């Protein structure tokens, strides 16, 4: 999907969450993501320009890790994304 015409506020990021493979136990029980997920991960799709007090070091294409409850789930043209403040990023690379 084309998101180049979309913008976020200066200290916000739009994240495409990494898809996780469903895990199962040897007996066939499916382990839900909520049972083992401590942090969420994804790729930055849109990054704000930053602010004087809070510069934006994260760039489009960076991989980020953040607390699951810090992000707001948004739907854009039938695709799911996460909206997140730069202050909530734990790690990026």
C-alpha cells in the first residue's frame, strides 16, 4: 500500500508490526501471542520530523522494539499498523 502521502505528528511513528509464527506445544495446543510476548517489534513505515526537545533518531525502515501497550492500533485501507510515540521506543536498529 502507498503511504507516502500520509504524515504523522513530529514525535510519532507508524509501525508495521512484525508477524509472529504461531507456536504449538508437542500435544498440539496453540500458545497465544499474549502468553509469551513481553515486547512488540516492527518496522518504521512513517517517522515524524522530531521536536527540539525530543529529536527523532529513528528513521523509516528501522526495526524497533516497544512495549505492547504503548502503541495504538490503527487501520489504514484494511491494513493494521501501530501508532507510537518516540519516547516509547525501547531499542532500534
